[in-house]
C-alpha cells in the first residue's frame, strides 16, 4: 500500500503543481513544461519509493494552488493542506510563513495605528 500511496500522491502532486504554475505564471505552455520537468528529474526516484516526499509535495502544491486562487477567501482553504504537510514532514512548519505574511501585510501602516514615535 505504501507504493500505491506514494505513486498516487506523486501524480496528484504533479497535477497540483501544473495548476499552481498556471496560476503563478499565467502561461499554460510554460506550466506544462514546469510540470514535465518536475516529473522527469533525477530526484524523482524518491517519488516512486515508500517515502513521504510525494505526499508532502501533494499537500504543499495543493495548498499553494488554493492559496493563489481568487477570491482571497480560498486562501484559508489552504491551511488544512499546510497542516497536513507539516504532519507529513517537519519542514512543513515553514508554510506558516504564508498566512503570517498575509496577516502582517494586511495591518495598516504604523503611522495609522498611532505608532509614529514608537522608537
């Protein structure tokens, strides 16, 4: 069952990566090339083994594709994917930077919050 999970996760990760590439690059042809390069690279050997790489990639690419969707309400649908990626591999906790950045970026400037002479 581990091989099935790894291989199915790899295919789903490639599909999510293609969709993410379309959203970011806004070029279907370039997204196809990016997905093909993702599938056919020397490190792909880890995707066909019983290893967490495929499942992690699926959660990351799926979450980032949801994060990039419009309207922004879809962005919060990515959080369960980020949490699952963090549960799969420890470096998934770095995905917390996306919601943290958006939360900090949405704050009004310091001058509008009464923090003009804070320093």
